[in-house]
C-alpha cells in the first residue's frame, strides 16, 4: 500500500496568555492493511495526548484529516 501523505504539524503561541501548544496529524498504515489517522496535541515541550481513529480507506482518513486541519487553522493554529 502506497500512502503519499505528509504529516501536518501546527503550533499556537500566545505569550500574553502563557499558551504554547502543538497539534499534529498523521495518516499511517495499520498492521492489518487498514488506515489510521493519529492526532497528537498538547503543550510544546511535553508528550501531549494521542488519539488514533481507524478507517477503511485512505480517502476517509484524508477527509477526516482535512476536517481537523481546517478546524485548528480557524482557531489560530499556524504552520511553524
């Protein structure tokens, strides 16, 4: 299976609010031939939290990745 999708890494820094956060999205193949969208978020410099959602097709995972990306960009996250 050939997956041609790059991970996305976003940050949101607001010194006045003492906010320094990151958000990462990755699409990865699973051991059994499926596709997983992994989201990782938290404070910069820490491991943060991780959530993985399994999908039947690459297109489904890509669609969910795009949804989360647009949502975070609207909330002030930017590319580093």
